[in-house]
């Protein structure tokens, strides 16, 4: 079946540090890939997406590239802010979403 | 426009009671999904409605769980004879159609005592 594996957290960084959250997937065919973010006390929000191989999704300084050869969709940001502290979920989509376990990011001033 | 809404936002119930959770999708969205978010299991798919087709119930954890979607709009998730392991946040999402971006509601936090 389909599955998503992402690095366990929490990831603790200082402000302006570089962020990478790894995500790999197992799926038949070529699903769409997503990163969702859940800020403290809030619901799930779509952060970025990519629908085919080599696509790069980007939003709010975050980027992720759909890598078919490594079945990966790693999330990166060059300079994190305290306001980026949240839980990040990688997901793949066929008809329904399959999520990773989530990675908590804690950014300190 | 209005997003996905869910009610109640919080529900506390006693073990063995039945509960109903409601979801109002974005107007015009033909697809509706229920997911569950719990500490131990992360985010899990429960059930999916697409138009007038038979729902995909493959994610429902037991026959105590059921859902319906009336008139292609509002959906109700029912949990019968609740158990403590049912405690979780129940999330509803809708999308324009199959395989398109899903928009999530704020969730219902269910606590079974």
C-alpha cells in the first residue's frame, strides 16, 4: 500500500537557521505530493504541493522538489523564523491523502 | 468564501455513548473526506464521499463507525458505543473532485471518558 515516512522530531533550530525535513514515500504510480502545516491550536493548512516529477512547490520561503528517482519530497527553508514553529506533515494523494507521522519544528529566537 | 466548518468543536462523552460529528463542506465541492488525528496513530483516513458514488469506507476502524452525506453536502460521522481509544481530533475535508486539493475544517476534538 501507499505510505509516507518523514523524519521524527522535534527539530529544534535557532532563528535564521537552515531547515530540512526529510520525506520519502512508497506508492504505485505517481501521486501528487503535499506538505501541510499545523500551527499550535489551529487546523491543517496546505503549505505547498507538487503534482509531477521534478516539480518544485514553494510558499512562504519553503520549497520541496518531487524526486521520482529517490521517491522523496524533502521540505527546505533557507532561514527559519520563530513563527515557523509548527508541526509539518508530508502527504501523498491519489483519491485520499496518506500522511506521514508529522515533524514538530521548534524555532528559538 | 466560507471554508469547511465542523461542529461541535469539542465533545466530551462517556464510554459507551453514541456521538455524532457534523461537517459542512465548501459549497460546490463534490468530494468530502473524514480523517482522524490521534497521538498514537497520526493522521488516518476514515471515509471518502465522491458525488453520488458509493463511499470508500476502507479506513473505518470498526463497524461502530459510520458516516452519511445527505444531499451531496453536509456529512455526519457517527460513532456508536464509544471507547476510550476513539478519543482523537476528527477532521473533515472537501475538494472540488477526486484527486484535487483538499481543504480542511478546524476539527472536532472528541474525548471519551
